[in-house]
C-alpha cells in the first residue's frame, strides 16, 4: 500500500480491548505486521536473535524481517499464544527456526531463562531486541498508583535491563542490542506519564551501556517510533481515541509495524557498524531533539 492509500484509508472504526498487551487478530483493519513486502539480502545470515513482544506488532514484523535476513529467532511474549503461533509460522516459512517463549519479562528469573533456553536451542546469541512494553493512560498523576508505576517500570525498563544482563554473558564482538523507546520520551505525554518515563530511562540506559560495552565490540542502539497501529493501542485507549489515533503527526496517520521494523534490521546488521548509543526516529515527521 502506498502512502496516499494509507492516509486515505487510515480511518479506523472505534474499537477497544479490555486487556493488555492486546491481541492482533481482533483489530480492524488488521495491522500490516507480516513483512510481506520486505525482501531480505542476507544481512543476518547465521545469526540468532531474541525479540521480546514478538507475537505481534513491531516485534512480529521485526522477527519476520530478521528471519528473511537469515536469522533464527526466539520470540518472547506474555500469553498471546494464537498471535505468537502465527508469527512462528511466518518465520518458519522463510526457512529459519523459531522458538516461542511465554512469560513475564518483568520477572528477572524468566529473563535469565529466556537467554538460557535460546542459547541451548540455537547454540549462540547475536542480537537482543527489547521491545515488550505496557502502558496505562491516566489523566492526572494522582490517578497513577505506586503499584501501577512499579509494574510499568518492571515490564518496560527492569525487564530490558535483566534480559540485557543475561544476554551479555553470550554476546561476542559484533553482537548488538536494540531497544524500543518512544517519541513520548522526547515530547512527553500528558496521559502516559509512567510509560514516557520508562522510555526516557531506556534511552539513557541505551546511551550509557553503549559506552560501557563498546570496547567489547558490542553495539547498543534504540528505535523511538511515533504512533504505530499495534494491539497495545486498542488495549490502552477508549474506542473513540483509537479511531483518532495517529492523526496528530505531520503525516496525519499512524505507522504500520512493517514501516518500523526495517529500522531494527539496520541497527542489528553490519550496515550500522559505526553506530552505537544512537536512536532512530521513525515517527511520521515529528521533530525531536536527540
């Protein structure tokens, strides 16, 4: 679909899902997340990658793109088993192997198990994509409970830190870590205070860790998308807000996951061999500093 067709057909019917992180199959229109137009060229031949939140949305598209580039992929997800199975089938159709790992990335023991099981299954680890996240809109800080704040940080920040710590036991020179940040870390969000704060922390973590491990030949970068049509959106916002989602950016629409995943391929591949501590901004034209 070209850009004009996307914009003209961007109206989405009001819809809502009652539980995060959401499911892709009920969404209308369905997100473009199967990388159908993506053609690989061997950028990740023989590599092994872990992608959290890989059952749907940006994570699914990234996992499939990685497979098309020659990587075996371990997909980490919470409990969206049907979505995850569809992603696995798409990865395996490329001829690559796919491991499904269900659990909560907010649990540090599970994070260690993810890395251990991936290395046992595939024999190595080259790329970690920390993509899983949750968000809970609140119109006032007084509505944001300590419990919810801590839960959001466990998933969005402490989980990536735990996975990264475990992954560093196996990443060798040439390995890389790519974190999913957000435009909200740069421009703020009046109703996603905890989410934006975790993404800001993730950017600082990305830049700091990049300096720490550069001498080991390991690169650490991030992608900060703008609005993207993923299951997290109908699972986070009310039906009417979902129908308006993404219209505020200069391009006038939300991205499809397939428009974001090539940024992850670039950062994971040797094409980005001189980039570390950096953030890419596929955000529909919003101007940010950093």
